[in-house]
C-alpha cells in the first residue's frame, strides 16, 4: 500500500469539497467546545459538592436535664444509624471552647453568655454517600422521632438542592452527548459521501484493475480521521483559551482541563474515522 497515494488522494478529496470540509471542521469544533465546557463545569461542580459532603453534619439537641445514662443510650442509638460516620457529644463548656477557637475576636462575649446559649448537643458526621442516595432528609425525620430529641439542625440543606441541579446537568450532558454524536457523524458523513461521489470514477478504475479493498478505502478513512482530529484540536484551542480567560480576568479556576482535552482529541478522531466507515458502506462492491 503506497502511503504517498493515500496522502495525495486525501488532500485531493479535501480540496474537491473544501467548503464542506471547513464547515464540518467548524461545526465539530464549536459543538465539542460547548459540550466539553458543560462537562468540565459539571465535573468541577460535583468535585466541590463532594468535598463539602465530607463535612456534612447534623446537630442533634436532646431534651433538657437528661442524666448521663440516658445521654449514653441516645449516643449509642445515634451512632448505630445508617449513614452516620461519627458521633460526638458537645456539652456547654466544650461548646464555649469551640466558639472561642472559631471566633477568637468575640471570645470576650463568653463572659456574659449563660448556659442556654450553648446547650448540650450531639454532632453527627455523615458519610458522603448519604448525599448521593438522597436519604439525608429521611434520616433527619427519623432522628426527630427518637425519644429525648428536641431538635435537629442541618445547616447544609442548600447542598441537597444544588446536588439535584447537578444531577439534572448530568442528564443534559448525556442528552447533549448523543445529540452531538448524531449531528457530527451526520455532518462528516455527508462531506465524505460528496467526496466519494466526486471520486467514483477513480474508485471504479482501481477496483477493476484489482486494487486491494483497504487500498481504495484508506484515503477516505484518513480524510474522516483528519476532520475529527482538526475539529477536536480547534475545540481544544477554544476551550483552553476560554478557561484561561476566566482564570485571568475573573479568578475562576476549573480542574480536569488537560485530561478532558486529551479525551476530546481521541473522541473527535475516532468519531471522524467511524463516520468514514459508515460513508464507505455505500460502496457495496468494496
């Protein structure tokens, strides 16, 4: 198989349909750019939520004047609950110390605070998967029904709402992916079909003189591969420039950029190659 022939015929094919080739590359570039931006935004949002979920906790306030034995019973019940990683009992004195550590500029206020300002409580550290399976509210309701429990405070309820929004974004990403797959395949497919039709006389001659099937198909396969590769390269350039602009002017840093650029390049090249194989299926005789 002559490499020079494959490269030469690929270039000829691109030149014969230059406008369609440029259109295909730009459609692929902008489509991949928007898709990869949504993906990187979703991944970074999940990363933030996951890190925050490691510190999710309940503050469980027992009824007043419970003896030590009753507090121990309640402690063991809370510790045995599904999804609870650690339980800590915080009495009034310990509550004051925590306040002084977290807000040292206001520690003088402790001199005038009475015991009611820092009532005894249990701090429940939850396992991160509780956010994923969506059982935090059910756990809160269950704890409220326990004996000797007066109140349950959960200050991270906004995380649950944000997490639901992120799940919706994942569905959008999945839908966008399949739509993109169809759109880009169709675009490259039509471009390659025009190229094949414009070169049909050469294909027939090569077939009649006994040229190898892969020899005939190779220029078109390479052409599809190049459309995908150039389109993904241009998308990577747009995404890299956009992300760095956000970082430079707005101080917004997004992770996972380099791995996504590599995946995007491989995806674009593979999509172009597979589209060429679909287009070549029109040639039944080869």
